[in-house]
């Protein structure tokens, strides 16, 4: 990747990011194996531990861009239906229905509900993350807001026995949110997959065996 905007390229943060990408074995592996982003390995590692992906599922992928999670599911579990959404555009992926828009906006939720058509889904994935400010408390609150939106959607649409996998940040969730998630699943766990960078504050909440209220 080459940044052509000289102002951006001159920033120390951009230079550090490029250097990190160039020396990241997961970036190289994703390129070699044809995946859109290194994030695919976070999904595969979490699934190796918890076994929530199966053929024939209806999966909603929130915060999908650039599309590696949806790409992996569509390719590895071709009988599954993948419905994806992000603020950013993604190049078309065979077998994936995609909406470019804000998940928290009415039009996005209307599109999702139309796709589900009154039915229920087997798995809700959320890799949504806010643009970080560098202020830890602010970034954590923004991430928790996105997590709450994702959980509210999952709670309304998951089938009994369904699963929920969503990005959180170190520091955990609010007590109320965590209690709600825990009472709604047979099993709830927190995980930082091996491919998540060591300096990243991201964690993932995994809920298995949804108990419909």
C-alpha cells in the first residue's frame, strides 16, 4: 500500500502503521491466502475455540468492511446466508448481501429487517469500532455504545440457540449490559484471539446458546 497524500504520509502515525503492516505475518498470510484483511484470523481463531460457525446459517456481519469475515463465511460455509453492513463500501463478495450505511440509522435497520423478513438469524457478528480519539475513556464509551446497539439487534433477532460475537475494549462492558448478555446465553466468554495485536485494547464477547426471552 502506498499513501499518495503527502500530508498523511508524513505523519508519524501513518509511517508507523505502514511499517507495522509491512512486518505483520498475519498481513502477509492474508495476502497469500487471498483474504481481504488480517482480521479474518481473529474470526477463525475465535471459531476454533467456540465452534459457532456451521453450514446453512443466516449470519449478520456488522462492521464488515473490508469484508474478510463475510468473505470467509461465504467461501467456507457456502450454504450459509451472509448479510453484511458497514459505513464504508466493500467490493462485492459472491454470496454476501451488503448494505453501505450507518447501522444505528433507521434506514439501515429497516434494510436489515427487510432482509430477515420477520425471521430470525443464527449468528450476529460485530467487528464495529469507533474512530479512536486517543483518549481511553472516550474511546471505551464509544465502543460500548456500538456494542449496545449490536446487542440490542441480536437480542431481537437471534434464534434460540444462536450465537453473538462482538468486539469490546479492555475495561469490559457496563455491569448492566454484561448481566443482560449473561442471562441471555448458556455460555458467555471474553477472548483476545492470538492474531489480535498485543498493543490493541480489543477483546471479543462470545455468547453461545441464546435463550429467547
